[in-house]
C-alpha cells in the first residue's frame, strides 16, 4: 500500500493498470486526468495540497483493487459535477454516457433540490440513491468507498467535530458496507482509522501495548510459525504461513466483548495459512489439531458454509505452548483474494457487464432497498444499520435448509423468513426440539420449527423483538394498516360525540354536500379518511362540526390544528417551526425538554398538537413505532439570535463529598454565564452525595460546555441531564 503522504502521479496509475489489464484504454485515463486537472485547477484541500491529489489518490486505491479503466476514470472525475461548474452535458460530450452516469450517481443532491428539509434526511436520501445506482453498476459503491477511504486517511486536517461526525458515519455505514461486499482490505483500514478518531485515547493505549508485546514475544512467535511451516512441508502441502498482527479495532472489540485486557500476545497475533486447494485446507486443519488441541466450539467452517459476503476460510483456535490459545485461519489463494477484495476480486466488466448477476452480495443490497421502499429516510438508515451488523448466525429448518440471520435475531425473525403469514401468527417455536418463546435469540446451528396460532397478531413490542430489517418492515406494515383501522374507529366516535354536543348528529350529515366540501378542502378522498385524520389528531372534531354546521370556529388552545390558522402558544412561538406547515400547535415535551440546537423530532399527538422531543429522549423510541405521526420540526432562526427565552435544564449529579465541592460546581456554572435556578443536595453515608441542579442555558453548545465544566470539578463522579441517556453513551 502506498504511503498516505506520498503523491500519486497519473503515470503510477497507468503503470499499475498496465500490469493487470494490459489492453486497458489508457487514453480514457489520460483524458480524465487532464480534464480533472483543468477543472479542479486552483482548488485547494484543507491540507493545503492541490485538490487534484484527492481524485488521483482515489483512482490509485481503485487501481490497487485492480478495477477496470472506467471505474478508475470515474475515480478521477468523481467530484467534478459536485465541486466545479462542469455540467452533465459537457461530461457526456467528453466521456460518453457510461462514465457520466456513474459520476452523476456519485454526485450528491444538495438540500435545495431535496424533498427533505433536514440535513440528516437529505443525507439518508443521498445514500439510498447511491445504493440504488450501485445495484445497477457496482462500480458506483466501489468508487464511493475509495473516496471515503482517502477522506479518512486525510481526516486530520479537518476540525475535531467534523472528524468525529465523518468517522462515526464511516464506522456505522461505510465500513459495514465494505464488509457486506466482502472487501476486507478497505473494511479494516476504515475501521482502524475511525477507531483512532472516535476513541483516540483507547487507540493510542492499545497500539502502544501491542507494539511492546510484539517486540518482547516476537522470537517465540517466529518459532511457532516455523513449526507450522514444517508440519505442512512434512506432509507435502505447498503453502505459506503468515504471522499477522490483528487489526486494532477488532482487538479492541473483542476485549470489550469479553471484558478482558491484553493478557498475552495471542490476543492480537494470529496465523494465516494459505494453501492451494480446499482438500489441503482440511488436511492442514487436521494436522494442526494433531499438534495442538483445538478449543471446543471455536472451529468455524466458512468453506462449507460461506458467510453471506462470500467469505470462505477455516478458523480454529488451538491451545499452544504453556496453555496459551491462539488463532489460525486456513484458506486457498482464491479465497484469500476474495477475502481481501470481495466483490471487486477478479471482476471482468467487459465479459460480465456492470453487475455480477446472481451475486449474493448484490442480491442483499437489492432486497434491502426493496424492503425499505416507501419508508422514511430515518427508517431506511435504521434498517440499513441493523442489516449491516457484521456477524451472522446460521440456523436450520427442520428440512435442513440453512438460513442466515443478523446476530441478535430471534425466533420471530425466523418465522418471518419462512413466510410473512407465519410471522404474523407466530407464537413461539421449538429449538432443537425444546419449546421456546418468541424473543429467544437464535444461535449457530439451531434447528428451528415455528408454531403459529390464528389468534396471534403482531403488536408494537414485536418491533423490539425482531432484529432483521425484513421482519421489522413487515411488522410495521401490518401495524400501520391496523393503526389506520383503529384511528378510523376513534375518529368516528369523536365526531359522533362532537356533533351530538353541538346539538346535531353525525348520521344526519354523513354523505352531505357539506362533508363533501370539507373532504375536498382537506384533500381527503372519503369519509374514512376524515375519520382517520381526526383519529390521528391531525384534524380537530370541532373544526369539522364548525364547518359543517356553519358555526363559528371554537376557541381554545390545542383544539384547532390543520386549517384553523396559527394557533401557537405564546411561550413556544419564536422557538420552533414545523417544516412546511405552520398551522400546527407546537410544544416542547416535558419528559426531555429539548434545548435549542439539540436534534429534535416532532410527533402529532391526539388533539394536543405537535410534541417536540429531543432525539435522544427515551420516549422517542416508542413514538417511532408510529411513523405516520412523525413530523419534521426545526429550531426557528430567532432562537439563535438571542430572542428566545433561556431554557431550564435539570442536571442530576453524583459526587464524592469534599469541602468546597458545591462552590466549585456553582463556579463552573457561573463561569459559563449561566444561572442556577434551583439546587437540591443530599449527602449519603460514606461521603457519597447526589445533587439536582436546574440551570439556564442558551442552547446545546452552551449546555455541553456547562456539562464539561461540571464533569471536571474535582470529586464529581457523574453528571447527567435528567430524563436523557447518560452523556457519552451512544
Ligand atoms: Mn471525493
């Protein structure tokens, strides 16, 4: 791999391509290079280098993956439409339709062109477009990954908050996508880079520990390698043995999972044996097990059952000298190639077209996009994250078919995989012959049989039981349908009651011209839709009766929503706006009391308007089960110009009592220009104490500075904002 700091030249790329693709169209690459150099002329990256370094580096990554010249040309041109005045028509003329189509797919739509007003939603939508284009031509996602890889390699030039945001997104989405497409080399590098930016101290500590131990135990490890080599040689197996340092991030994850430190070098050094054929893989495994006993339950045969990303290998952990367990992976050269380059391995675009037909990795992408069709951008991202979860479990049907599931999947997921109706009516099942309930987690090798009952139907809890995106989207669809039926019932009752109160009856007006006109005014098709609108709290029954019976509109807060003009309580007025519709009554939810600048989300409540919660509020999790009630809200501009009143936030703190602690805490607050509104403290036995403090804050940044200061007060053990998850937890 070329050093990050060294400058890639177009000649390097041409030479590299020449090696693996002798009849590649070098002209296309030169043309793309000259064009990109012209268009990006004068542009500078944050690093101070010429912008052109970036597309060149991206192209180099693609050449290392041994992709065709079209992909590499697209790498050189990928930022042209987004960052220079070049038009699509110009590109078509210069490079033809294929290259242009790919570059267009890599160009983000800006929030101006987007149907979504929040940045997050626009980003999610951009990502969905990108994946959709990738199912037509897999080179789209490969260029995007190379782009992200170079951006991560040069992340140090950005400001800290951008570093964290980009690293987070990369770790949540791009690294798992690389994994899902089987591109191990990119996945590992992305993860290790993200780790260093997201957890700098842990990364530093771990990498130092690993370096020290590698140094001190290197010789011993070299001897083991020789032993394995001799075993192969003595049995006439032609193969190579590599000792390798495991990737930082994977070591860290393992440590966290098992809650152990690095005990020995075997926690981060491992061996890889590369041989010529599948039968040699098994032979080598057997020979190694004769030398050192395997740890039961740690032998994994990904050759017989490949991972869904097509990864194949044998894994085993054996008890080595002095009882230290260590890991060995055994695979053929071809399997190794696939493990490193995944879907990009030996792909001949000229012969096979732009996407591998029938490839399970692309099939996965397609099915994900299908199951999330019509979902909101947030739902899409959530489903994606769940599906990208790296580990899978394999289970069997009673007939012996293998099904794979994301780790954490349950009996319910299994039922939905068999058939949607089986899922909807599932009451539990048997695992290896033993009865188990719905939420039982699947483990590798389980033989599962599902039981159903016609009386059983899905409920909201099921969304917490099911782990796979597919089952969740099926449950959601069912609930949505069911919820509409219920809203119709509720709405109808509310209207009947309202008309009765007004001295009339709904029956008399049903089907009348007045109702027809009201439906038309609100863009509703039939009376059921009207009932649903009332039931969901989008339309107040009083508005309906006033319109139909010709009375004045009723007064009162919280009664008039849609179509009743502005009805916003004074205290909230300048603070919040509902996107695209200013007629909603908006208020801050009491449970979390969000602070200006914080990420927020609105929900239409029955008859009370729009409740605005902090996204991190625990109640939001439940409210998300009603996606049809979700509505986009944002902080009004005036909020940040000092026009809005300060928000009051309750903080719960735990501390080790010491003289002057409270004074230090109050100083921390006042040094940020904030006031303490109230303070309540309690010292318990052993000098441990708890204090609840209400402070005034301007916005989210102000709050986080105050929290930081308090956290740093000597003796302070924990500072939490009341009602929300603890700071620092995802
Ligand atoms: Mn780029």
